């Protein structure tokens, strides 16, 4: 099942307090970028983020879920109604995320 544009728009609105939030459509789903780094994505109308230490520390009870068959598990963000939490989460994750790969 692909994610809806309405869910993407809702998540983008929730993240609108942050600068440089972008996304890329990918096979019916959406990859979410913060200041050029991939933080996670929207899969089947679920907001999932990379399971790095900073994200786990802020969401110790978060479920690990597969974004799609054959992928690595990611953390499910339950508290999508809390803009302040979402901003804190992405800001905490930023330094720990790998730099974007250089295009050839």
C-alpha cells in the first residue's frame, strides 16, 4: 500500500518549524531529509526514522517496523501530533546521521 499525499502533507506541516525539510517520492513512498541528510521516511502512512542512538534515546518504547519487504527495520514515530517532539527528534538525530553521498 502506498502512502497518501495527505499523510505526507500532514507530516511536512508538523515539521514546518524546522529549516530545510525536503522529501523525495520513491515508489509510492516518501524519503524525508533534514538539512540534506536522510532521517527516515513515510511508508504505508507511517513515519519511520533511522534507528540510531539519539532516536532510540528519545523513543525508548518505540516499535521497530519494516518500511517494506526486504528492508532494515526502522523506528516507528508514534507521537506525530507533537510538533515540538518531532523537531527535537530530528535535531537530536542530525549530527549522528551520515553525510549525504556525493553524486558522481
